[in-house]
C-alpha cells in the first residue's frame, strides 16, 4: 500500500522529501511561501532529491507557463481541471517509464520500443553524473577485492543512506548486489575471451576462485566451466 504525504506549500514539501523516501511529487504551481516552479527547481538541483519525478498542476495553460514548468525540470505539466483517473495513470506511466529508461542506460544493448522512448523522462545532470560515476568506480575497481561501499560514499561525498536510496531508484538493487552484478557480467565477458576460471576470478575482484565459482553458479545456474562448454560463449 502506498503512502501519501501532504504539504500546504513548497517549503513544507521540501521538508517532507527530506524526511521520507518519496517516489514522485505532484504539486500545484500556485502556492504561498514557495510555489511549485521553485519547489521543482529546488528538488531537481539537489542530489538528494534530483531523482524524484515531478508533476505540476496549474490553471495556467498558456505556453509561457508551460515552458517555465518544464524548464524547472518537471516531468509533466497538467492543466486544470483534470480527471483524477488521468492523473493517476500519468503517475503510473512516469514511474514505469523511468524504470525502463534507467534499465536502458544500465544495459546499452537492451532494446526499448520507440513509442515508449517518447514518454521517457530523461535524467537530469545530477542523476546522469551519478549513474556514470557509479559505473566508472566499479569498472576502475573491477579487480580490487577490497573495494567497498565506504570507498564509493567517500568518492561521491554522500551518505550511505542516500547511496541506498539512489541505488534502489536507479538500479533496483543494493550497492553490494549491483557490484556483484557488474562483476558477473564482466566475468562472462572474460570467459568468452578465453580467460580461465582463476584468471577471471582475480580480474573481477574475487581473491578466492572457489568462492567466485560458487557466486557464478548461484547467478547463472551453472559453474564457469560448464558455462564455457555450454555454447553460451
């Protein structure tokens, strides 16, 4: 069951996003203290909240107001009056599209249907940089068996809790599981290139080839030696 948090203005909304894990923000544009445009701009320019999609609701449907809404980083701009059922569907579609988009960024070989791509909310500069830096850190430390979450939080200058939120949002995985996923993908690549099991284990950050074999088998349902002879290569 989903939780819905309410706020009477943008300033209160910022406090809510700071206290709770929020999947999406639906905000009126016209509000006292801080309006929806400023709220959206503040959310999108803070690494802690930049990943949260924003839908703006407004009675102003003129082109200038719409442009201002999208310039603030909003994923959708819906004029009033609106059908609540339509809004609910828009929320669902934005969250689904974000997941599809992120998966396509993680796996550049994956295919995404063109009609889906048209509705995908692109990542902003903070989130693009986050995804790129995470993958770069993992690739640069692929053979480092001592590589840890502490190394990542130090390199990015963020807390473990924020790292966890970002990883769940973008990769639907914990940092530990995502590192393991990347290492297993790299292991398959090395095995295909002719590396033996021990070489592959050390090259992907496993100091014990036997443990590497155990993890590989749990991931792919077969040991590395069987993978090599199974035609997967």
